[in-house]
C-alpha cells in the first residue's frame, strides 16, 4: 500500500497545495487572495504555510508594491512533484484492485 505524504495530507495543507497547483509552474498568488480563496484566518494559513515551507513545498516572497508590503506564495518544483505523487498515491489507493486472472 502506498503511503500518503503526511505534510500534504492534513486537510488545510492539502487545500493550500491543491489551490497553488492550479497555477501555472512559476506563477504565484498573494497571501490575502489565498486566504480569501480558502476562507482561512491569517494565523491558520500562516501556520500551515510554515509547515509547507519547512518541507520546501512552498516559497514565500515578501516584497513591496510602492509602499505597501505584499506577500506572495508559490508552489516550488519540489512541492509540485510532491503534490503529483500524493494525487497518484491517492488514486492508487482508491482504484479497485484487479486480479491478474480474470474470472477466477
């Protein structure tokens, strides 16, 4: 049986990862937009992003637009691969097992 990645498997982190995986490779989303999309508090989202960042699954970039601070979140190449592996493992767990001999 294939193990599911415990970093991604937590519901909130799965939602974060799945949302970021919909973006094209190298694209990013602002923290407030991600927070709004997922309907999470800033503190809760920050906590889960930290765990994903510690695993090198997301990259956080803090910058400024004029004088306003902006935080961007993006899925790293490692994170994208981990999400693809996670979804493949999940599909394998949910797929019916087929016997090698049909009709036995």
